[in-house]
C-alpha cells in the first residue's frame, strides 16, 4: 500500500488522531518514501476494504517500520475493526528496539465476510515512527534510453517529458495548442521562453490515431500518464503500431490503479477492451464518467465533469493487467515483444513495446 500517496493527497480515507502524520520522501542515499507518525499518533484508513490492494488480504504490504532516531524504540500496532464495530483484531504488533521491521499481517477470517473494515496504525512509542512504503522509483529513467531518431510524445499538456536533442527529433501531439491547454487546466502558470520554444513543435491532433503522422514514419511514440485516458486501447495500439518503422518502439508510463487516487477502482478487463475494439468505440461514454465518480470521486457528478471537460481515466491498469492487454495485442499481431518497468507500491509503471 502506498501510504505516502494516500497521506500526501489527504485521501478521504485518512483520519488522524493523537498526533500528526506526515508524508515524507528521503533523498539519496536512502531514496525512500513513506510516512512519519509522531509519538502516540494513530492513522486510521476508513473503509479500507474498498482498496483494491487489500482485496486478497495480503500478508506483506511492502512496508518497512523504523524509528526516526537511531536506536530508538518501536512500539506499534496495526489493528482492524469492522465498520459496525462488532469485531476487531490485531494484524501486527511489535515492541522493542530494532533498526527496521518488515511487518507481516495476520488477517482474521471474518475480514472478507464483514460489511467493511477500517485499519488503524498506532505508534505507541515516545519517538516518531517511520513507515517506508518503498524505494523512490522513476519508471521513465531507464526507458528514455530507448528514444532516438524521429518520434512524437502524445498528450504532453504544456509540459513535455521528452526534449529534442541532436539525435532526437520530437514533436508533440495535443488536442489543443499549449497556451490554450494552460488557460484550461493550469491558469496560474506563467510560461517560460523554454516553454514557448517547445510549443513550436506542437501538432494539433488525435492521440488515439496520430493521423498527423504517416504510417511507418516514426522511430518512437512516447506517452506519460495518457494511455489510461484513451478509449479502445487495442485499437490505439493498432494505430500506433502502424505509425512505427519496423524497429520502432512505443514507450510509456501509466498509473498503477492500486497505488494512486484510483486505488478503489476495479482494474479493466479483456472483455472491456475487446468490446470496445469489436464495437469500434472511440468516444468517451457516460458510463466511464459514472464509474470514475463511483469509485474515485463520489463527491463529483457526471454532468459537472462533462461541463468542465474534465479528463477522467477510462481504463485502470496494474502491471499484470496491462500485460494482459499487451498479450492480447501480441496475439492480434499488433506487437512483437514487450518490456515492463515496475516497483512495489509505486504510483506508476513503465513499458516498452516493439513491433
């Protein structure tokens, strides 16, 4: 579970008592992210049964517990309680001195049968407790080396990831000019001269089809947190594959729905992808807004999102679920091979796909 992200953005599940809980990110050499509970603080995650990452009652959440002061004591409990307060249990407890502890949870059998549950992490020590969710990880880092020649970055907004260089000629495919994108989505940002130089490389076009580029003309296609917004992902892969040269590559990063704000969303299914492909469905449907509101943001309404032209996620991926999509693409002859760049409890993961 990505506690860092849950606390940092103050997810609606978060309830803090008897102290403070701070999202932290430690730079190198530790290079980890997580949360710090002040002495005697308690962090409760309400309606935790909604979290997709807890659906199978995992014994290991990928956390590491440590005192913030070297040699300090650890006195921690991780508790579960049913929503009707009729049942409770201790999932993990430790009291003593240790540099680091890997908490392994012991789930009660009633957890799945209950109408719902909450989880509380209680720091009973007189010193702060650090819970590391995992190592800091940027899935883009290793994948950027695959980008060379002529290519496009789709859906960069006003802040592209891929920058031009002597051996890399990149254009940016967006549905609107970058300055208009800023006026719509980021009114407070003042563009720099460097921004405006990149904006000269923008092409107004459709990310799903990339009709602005000829078939067989691109060495690479890059997307960063875009693919999850696109309907008909198998159709998109077919279109993108046609744009590549024989040795071209599709490189991208997508959110892991278990560890970002979509942590309550059921991952998309092969049946959904096939239905959109076979039905030639390319336009965003009302049902997609309804699903996003139901699981991710119930405080919104479909009509308000549509009125604001709000860009919701329309498909939800974990690394294994995304591999199901790519395996289907390989079976359909759209792709030849794939590489995945993942890390536990990270909010996103990377991929590279070759023809």
